[in-house]
C-alpha cells in the first residue's frame, strides 16, 4: 500500500483513508458519464506488464509522492513532470504517481503532467474501492492502477480487477501474506505487488517477498514494494526471480532523485524466467 510508516497512529490510518475514499467516490459517481466519454479520446495505454517483463534487468517503477501520513513531508515542492523525466532518464521502466490529495498531497493533475512528460507507462497509486475511480484513472491517461487486497472483499477485488482490464488498465494487486496472495491469484491477477512492510510493526523485510515467491505461478509478474534501498537488495531480489521493484522515499529523500534512481536501475535479473510454481 502507499507507505504509512513511522507513526504510532498508523494502524488507524488505513481505515481513515478508506473512509475518505468513500466520500470521494460519492462525489465522483456524478461524473461517471464524463469519464466514459473521456475514454474515447484517452491516450492509448502503454504496456505496464511488458515494462516489467520485457528485459533482463530488474525493472524499477519510481514514485512521485510529496508526503505520507506517517513520514510527513518528503518532497513537498516537487515538480511531477520534471521528476518523472529525471526518473525516465535514469532508466526507470515505469512511473508511479500518488494521486491521493488528503493524505499524500497528490492529484490527478500530477498524473496527467507525468503522462505528458514521459514515454514509459504511468501507474496510478491510489486506494481504489469503486469502478468509477478506474474510469477516472484511464480517462486521465493512466496505464495501470493499484488494487490493495487488504481493503477489498473478494467480490470487490474480482469486479475491480476485471473492470480495469476491460478498459485498458493493468491492475497491480498488492498483497502482504499468503492469504492475500491466494485471493489475488483466485481473481486471475497477472501482476502482483508484494508489500514488504509489516502493517502492525511497520518494519520492512525483503523476506516477505522472498517467502511468497514459491507460491506464485511462473507466468505471474512480481513486483517487490517498500524498504528497497541499495543495489545489493535489488540484486538479491533479482537473483530470486523478482521482475520489478517499486521505490519511492529512497529516491525522493535524495538530493538528486534521478541520480538516486540510477543507482538501482540496470541491475541484472539472474533468477530465471520467473519465480514460483507452474499453475495448474
């Protein structure tokens, strides 16, 4: 999920964010027909899945984010287009844009600015709970979006996953434990993000990703999220067969985020064609 580390209040933050999203969705639903119309002229989707699977290196999805509820201000005065261009020049395979305003300081305008500044896929990182948010994302030019298993029922997850694919969005289903992974696989997820952050202790460990890999079919694309800071950690994940990583604060807190991104891009993926088991 979008990071909420660093606060003793964090266990309640997710509930508050989802509550805010329900209010936002109520307002968005009146614009559903506008989003449907905008889909007809939206830019053709770029292939997020191929961005993660198309090369021999661990693909890096670099994040545009101003703040988080737990960490507070991170890079409050960033220019989304300029930052995204620097990430692309550093070798990033995709750009993640936090669009939540109330808690992360983002906006759909950020996403549109990034989409116009780069030629690589753009991912909407948001707390998606209703199909109208998917329409909003695709109408603005998003190529993929986040579905957080923890905040969705099985029915909601299945409905949102299918609808995203229908309108040209690649959904990344985020999981943290074996139960959430099983739920993601049951809806046919082909792009799974593994959150390395323990949402009770807020510590991060790459072992969360590594422990789940053996249960993931070969054809599923795996992205490791949170707590990835060094080339050695990227190499460890790549040796295990992880296709990509999502990195935010490591880059955003650096004096030069583009140069920080450059240190993690281009790392070889040496762990074979893909992690996991063969699906049956």
